[in-house]
C-alpha cells in the first residue's frame, strides 16, 4: 500500500479489502499513532466506525505499550492508557446517526 504522505487528519478514510489482510490491525495502529504524545494531533480524538464489531481496547493498549513503553508501561502509567482509550470514540452499526454527527462536530 502506498499512501503518498499518509492519511489526512480531519477526514474520513475507508479501508477495504479481503478478510485477513490487516484492515483492523491498521485501524488500531492508526488510532494509537494519532493519539501518541509525539503526534502532532496529540490532545485530539479519533472516531472509529466499527462496522464489524472488531474494535479491541486490549489490542490498542498492547500496541501503545509496544510503541512507547516508557509512557504506557507499568502501574504508574495506567492513567495514560485510560486517557488513550477515552479519546477513541467507537461507533458500530447500532449507533444512531445523530450520535455520530454530534461527535463529529
């Protein structure tokens, strides 16, 4: 996959592909990278549209701890992990469109 400069923030990006090619993994990685303290978008939030109910908070935590262990590893950093998860707004196919529009404002 060639992204030519990345995925723009402030927009909706759709990933499509066959089962098992890594779409969910990429979405989880993008969530973490967008919210890292070293990211230009730090302090923002991520809207995750989960059409297959596959979002995994434990996987998000695992990725974050692998990318920036000094910030997310250990009991003393639990609040950093909680903050990361709180900044990911998850909407699945059962969420109302009005809720979604409200979060996008």
